[in-house]
């Protein structure tokens, strides 16, 4: 076996693994990454501006709750820009893996009296 061929076989063993220890260690994301919308229920006035602004209809507003369908959300930020009271912000959650469709639905109860 030639030294060059032997080196090609041994190089990956000397280099070590190229993968990251994910999911045990989260991947650092740059600050410009947009995550899922997060609602501050104390600031929400339930006007429905976020529902109207959402291009994929991922947000619904029912009596007493704000619902986000994570499977439809495209992280565009239109809901946060449309909210008159700045109750919505784009968070840092970007992992969307789920075993069941129901796990992709986020329901936030709204505070009474708004």
C-alpha cells in the first residue's frame, strides 16, 4: 500500500469528528436570526392586527386565547410590526421538530380585562 493511500485512510481518524454535539449543546445563532413570535399577554389588547397581518394565517385570536400554528409560521415578523401595543416579539426559538402535529400549536391565554 502506498503512503499516499494509507494517509487517505488514516486522515479521518486523526482529524476527529466533524459534527457538533447537538442537541446536547445548542448551536450558537447569530443575533440576526428570527425565531418564533412570542406574545406578552399583559400587553395584548386583542385587536387582531397580528391576525390580519399574518400572510400564512398562522395566528388566530379566540375569546381569551392567542394561538400560533408553528407549522405555518414563516418567521416574517409582520405580526410583530402590526401589533399596536408591541405585545409580539420574535424570540430565539428556531427548533421546530415535533412528533405530532398538535405539538406545533402554541396557545397563550390572554389576561382578563383587556
